[in-house]
């Protein structure tokens, strides 16, 4: 498609035609880079620019928000010879070179507008803009991603009715959080701007004060998320007060080997659909020759479920569960590919619930997964200044995230969110940026702070 055709579609006012223009701009960036930067400078419609930049981020990983903001040293490292994600590195060099040439060919006012628009819409590229355009040095370069809602994860109970060998919570004491403690936690969360509260366990549906918790969360306008095996009846209070954002339904062999558990699971699913509660399946993989995913697919087919989050099982803090060793990751790629392909056939969205190093795949497949957006090699631990996965346990200690138990803080009603951030951020930031293997120093994604490799539990 030539530039005149792209401009015609861009200005058509029809969303479908505009999308075609955007796709051609990005797919043939080597031909249309000048037009891309021109449209970024001249277009006043923010909605179109947001969509255009979404296309660009999908194709060019280096435009995405990094784990932490990049330093000039990090930008220099992105030019080092790499062995992994060399295609992305070459795209990066091309993008930068074209920007420097095209921006300097624009009139001063348009060049200034272009840089401001790139700064606004491509947060992952801000450090590069400052590096190459000194006039942007006055901008505060903090590309740390923020979440829409502040989150506080609560392990409400260590009690569970199942016996999953890979459970990362297997060391939890089999007791519930006391109701007076839970009251304090919810009141504190509301005061500190918490809008999202994932409930974990154990099995959170077995919490002995779940009905009261749901009522109070609803009244405080706090959205609840559950990680659940879904084999315990949902509380009837949800028919009157429903603060649930999503349920993550963990699939386990005990489910399909026990008809009564499966019947309760299906009854709960019917209730969720009646109430409009969003659900996603969670499948855990810990055996190379396992065919458990075939049961997952049967459930997906039978109940028309459209999302599957999967993970290689990761070590609990005491490493007393069944987990996949780092050295064994690559052996699982054929199985993971099979699951992904089967989901694609069904138009089911498949994603990784825990990050994996994409370098365990060949580069063609790794680039495909990177562009897909569902298989990024990072988690959201860095959101909200590394407080996104902060968790509190029944004994009222706070830990940095699921995979990192220390340093611990003891909860008190007087503790502030900033107090928590001051303790957890240095620890999590250091772990997230630490190389997972010797390969990392030869990886373009690692030098761009776009890959943490795996769950931080592997870096303990």
C-alpha cells in the first residue's frame, strides 16, 4: 500500500479503514517511517494516536514500558552484540536512526510537537528520547507503569479441601485470618486507596467469614478477585452484593476424578454466568509427560470458556512443593506449544500466568509470542512502584509478593503504603533486574529491562 492510500484510509473517519492504515504503517515501517512520524506530529485525534501506538508497541517491543526506567548506560547496552532477539535489536536501531533523520527534517515547531507526542504515548521510549534529544532533559523520565487500581493481596486462610502437590502455599498454617484482623485490614485498605483485593489461600471459598468479607468489600467499593479451586459452594450473598471482578479457576486432577467436586464446580459456574462474573481457567504444568491439559480442553469445550492462563509450577518459599527446575524449562516447550495451538483452534485466549524466558523457544516462535502480548516475559510485580503484589497472611505479616517472602513487615493499622513501598521496592527491583542465567547478558530484551526471565521465586 502506498502512502497516498494510507493517508486516505487514515483520514476516512471509519475505524476499520483507519486500522488498515495503521497496520500498513507499522508492518512496512521501513518504507513508511517518515509518514508515521509525520502523522504522530500532525494528528490532533488522541484516540487514533493511542491505537497507532498500540500497533507500534505490538511490533516493536522496545516501545513498551520497562520493568524500571532505563539509564543512559542501559541504552548503550542495547547496542551491544546480542545472541537473543537480534531481530528486535535491528528494529530498534532502525527505528532510532529513522527518528533522528526524520525528526531533524521537520520544521522546528513540528519536531517539537512530534517529540512531545512520542513522549506522551510511548512511555517505554522516553529514556531514548532524552538520550538523543537533550531538549527533553527537563522532562521527568519515570516510565514506571501504574495500575488502574491499587491492589492488596490477602491470604484469608491456609485451609484447603484439595491436595495439589505443586501448591506454592503448602507451608501455610491451616488456619483462617481472624475476623477482627480482617476488619482492620479492610478498613486500612480503604483508607489507603486500595480498590482491588485478590483473595488467596488455601481455598478462599472456605474462609469462615467469607460472607461478611464480601458484604464489607462491597460496601467499601473494593473489588475482589479469587484464586480458587471452585469446588466449594459460592456464598449466596453474591446474589445481593457482588464485588467480584474475576475468578481464576485452578484446574486439578482431583476435580475430574471426583464427580461430586465436578458437580459443585459446574453449579458454581452456572451461578457465575447468571450473575455475570468474569472467569478464567488456570492450568498448572509440572510433569513433562502429563496429558492433564486434555482435561482442561474438555472443560473448555463443554462450558465454552474463552480464557486459559497456564504456568509451569514455581517453587514455594520453602521449596517443599512440586515445581519445575529452571534447567528443565526448555523441555516443556513442545507441550506448551501444543496447548497454545489447541487454544488457537478454539479461539481461546491462552496466556502465561507466570513469566517464562522466551529464549527457550527458537527466535521465530519467541518473536511471535512477544508480539502476541499474552506471553510477555515479565509479570506485573513492578506496577505501582513494586507494590502491586504485596500480600498479607493470616498471621498478619506482609510480604513483597507471592514468590518473595522476605523482608517481612508486621501489619499495624498505622503502617502506610509508603512504608511498605520503602521496604519492598528495593528488594523486588533488584530481583527483577537480576539476570536469570548467563544468557541474559546477550539478550536485547534483558538490556531493555523487558524480561525478568521467570517468577522471582527462582531468584531467591
